[in-house]
């Protein structure tokens, strides 16, 4: 039987993993909201003649939302498997970089759309 402190730490880590998974979901849902806002709502309320730039950036946020949901699921599974082995895996540096680059590019494009309009 595991020591009480170790068992408690495992429980806390599993609960933290669940909260992190829900954070991935919240972030994905927020990106979906931005997708709809930028891609559908903003073009209807602006005087900008071309809709496609807004739709393209909005679609980018939609792709980012899907990435958050998929990577969140993959991460929660990876952490659970590692915890069963008594390990704790780091978050992949490439994944972190990819998400940062996607977020920065989409944010810059959104700012550009706001400035051009």
C-alpha cells in the first residue's frame, strides 16, 4: 500500500490534470467564440467591403480551437498514463511553440484587420 503522502499527492495531481483539461476546453471554446465573432459578426457590422479577410482569420481561430481540444485530450491521457507509472511528463516544447506561433499570428492578423477597417 502506498504511503499516505504519496497517495494524496497522486490524487491532487490527478485533480490538477482534470482542471487543466477543463482549461484546454475553456480555451478551445473561447477560440470558437472568437472564430464566430471575427469570421461572421464583425464583417456584418463593419464598412469593410471584403469579407474574406475576416472569414479567413475567423477560420484560423476555428482551427486553433480544434487544436486546443485535441491537444488537451491528448495531454490529459498522456499525464494519466504517466501518473500510473509514477512519472510526470513535461509538455512538449514543439507543441508549446506551435500554439504560441498560431496565437501570435492570429492576434497580429486580427489587429491588422482592426487597423485597416
